[in-house]
């Protein structure tokens, strides 16, 4: 995860890499708002680069589902909708359940210890300030387990198709605050199952963990919609 | 000009990646920054010698201060988005002064600075009798500068004047020690042969700048020649300044001698051109729009 989030100085990566990662963060943090139009000329001026590498960066953003391009209309940042959010949760229930099962089979003892260390770090962060955990810390945990599956297709689907989109929703919708402590306890149970090499249990716990989050979000959205109706 | 998505430091690094070598051109004042921007340059330079001579009318001997440079920098970053590399001489003091210099530079919109290893009582890099501090002291300067960065992508460039005093190998050693201490780019001052740059490039592993200043120790290598030895940035600190000075002198003396400027009007930029580069008419239209209702 850290290698994705780290803002490496530009001279050490290609131009499109740098621009892509800046735009990813700007979209996730809402500096470029969801649903807004992307202007190529304005971005080229802003970054001080030519159109070639900029288009390359935009293609990558399209590949990770953060922008949508329509012929003759141009590019837009994706719009956030409750339905879309629920769809992502449903896919994660299945995908990450599978990842947890495979992680129980394939993670090394050292990697499992690193998961423990990550949880320990999260516990400190929850005590100090929940916002980091809500925004990024939770994703670190899920990504570690997906990587632990050692299944390259699964890792690819998660890190390219879903990862930034999940970050986007997480950052802008937040985690329902009453869920944070509970979610942390569930993470602990999942790690226990992985350590015991019980793939079936790990899969079940992970699916149920994400499903609980989904139901919580649905409830929140329902209440919110009822109030605003 | 403030910018939410990318800092000037990022823009400078991107420009170094995209244009090889990146031409960094001296702007003696804000109007020249506009001229260079309109001409297509991707990066600007504020020379310490330029601030001393152009803004203060004194020689480049460590007399000007941080504030003198900041005044020129703020005026330039007010009118252009081009990333600006700033000459901060020796950083104007010890570790805390250097830290304050770095923070002030970032606040004023600089993209990059170069800090050198001359003694405080410095001289122009292309003049005799330079003196430099020890490698340890230079590395301390770099550490202080790097530690003070409030934007991780702000560029600290280490300049070494060691070639003329301690020779090529010692200069390269210094540059490597500076990179180790966190310098992002290297500026070997007053190189006399193209092959010297190649040696720096091979040794330091970060972008290297060539100072192609006129009437100095370095031949006027072309961008093609510099690219052939892996140089990443080509600097022209005072080229336009020297030309404008010669033109000014010509106009002054002609006026004085002939009692009219008629014979030198051809040298001058026209009023229309002056206005074009200032976007004068956009300003005028804005004024008309703002106050049209108040007209009698």
C-alpha cells in the first residue's frame, strides 16, 4: 500500500506516473470534485506538461475507474451514487472473501506477523485520531490480505479496478463512526483465522465483515434519504 | 500564482523530465518573466548576481540579502506559473538562517534553489580567488536546507565551486556527499570542458545543471552538446540582461550625443508589443466592465 500512496519526487518516475498519482489523490480527496468535467488544456497548463503524457495519465485514470471518457464529449470524474457504492461492496464481499481464503493458505508466517503489526498500529491510531483509520488505514489492511492471496488476477482486479474507487468513496463518505471499533475487532478475528490456516473461516469472516459494512452504509443512506426527502 | 494541484517544485521536476536539457532562463524582472513565458520557456531563473546588479546596482560579492531576492521572486511568481529556480548564494548564514531562507522561498513561490559551497564573503563563480568551505560544512548546509523543506517536492540543488580550487575529483566527491545528504540536483560551477559534465552525471545519479553564462570559464555549449553528455538543465542566467544593458547604454549615449532618439527607435520594443506581453488590453476591458455603470 505504502508504495502506492507515497508521493515520490517526480524525477524518479515517469511524467505520466507522477501526473496520474497527483490526479488520483486530487480526485479521491475531492479537490477535483466527483462528476466534474476534466479540461485537458487547463491540466496541461497547471502541470506545465505537454498533451502526450497528460493523455497517458488520463488513460490510466480511466483504467482505474476514476474518470469516464465519452467520445466527442470529453472526460469527467465519476459521479458517486449510493447504488454504485452498494455494488462495489457486493463485489468486495465475494472478491475479498476469496482473497482471505487464499491468504490463509498462502501467506507466510512473517507476512501474518506483519498483519498483526499493522493492526497494532491501527489500534494506536484509533486511540489518537480516527480519521486516518477511516480514510486510509482500513484500506491498508484489506490490501495486505488481497496481496497475501498471491493470486495475481485477484490482486490486479483489486488494485486496478477497485482500489482508488473504494478510496474515493471512503474519503468522501467516511466510515460510519459507530462501525470503526467493531470493524477493528473483526479485523482481529480475520487475522486469527488466517493464522490458524482456516481458509473457510477466514473467507466467511471477511465476507461477513464487508457485508456488515455494506448494511451499515445502506442503513445510513436510507436514513439520510428519508431525512432529506 | 497559487495552485491547488501541483506545487512549483513538482512543476519544475516535471519540466526537467520532459525537456532535455531543460533551458532555465534568467529573468531580471517580472516583465522579463512574462517575455520568457510568452517565448515558450518552461522554467525561469533568478540570479544572485542579477539581483545585485539589476535591482541593487552593486557587485555580486555577497552584499545582497534574502529580502532583496524575495522582493524580485515575489514579483515574478505573481505574474507567471513557470517554475522558478532561485540563486540563494550561501543561504545567508548558519543552519537556522538557511532553514528560514528555504521556508521563505517556498512561501514566495519558488520551485527550486541552489545553495553553494563558497565562504560567506563570496565571489562570482567565474572570477578568480574564490574560497570554499570544507566538505563537512557544505554537507551541513545541505542538511539544513533539506530539513527545512515544507514541500517534499521543492528542489534543493547543491552548487559546488570546488573545481577551480580543489580539482575535478574533489568537486565530484563533494557533489556525491551533497546528494547523500539529500540534495535533489547538482550544479557544478565553472566547468571548462564538456567531458567534465559527463563525469558528474555518471557519478551523482541525479540531474546535473550546466551554467552556460557568457564571458565566463565555461564555453557556450549548445543544448545538443549538453544533452550528449547527459546534462539535464542548461542555465542562461544573465543573457537577456547583458543584451538589455548594452541596448540601454546605446540609447542613453545616443540621446546625450545627438539630442534625439530618432536613430535608435528601431532598437526599441514598440508600445503595442509592450502592451501585448502585459495583456494590457485585458486589464483595460476588465476596468471598463467593472465601472461601466458609473460613467456619467
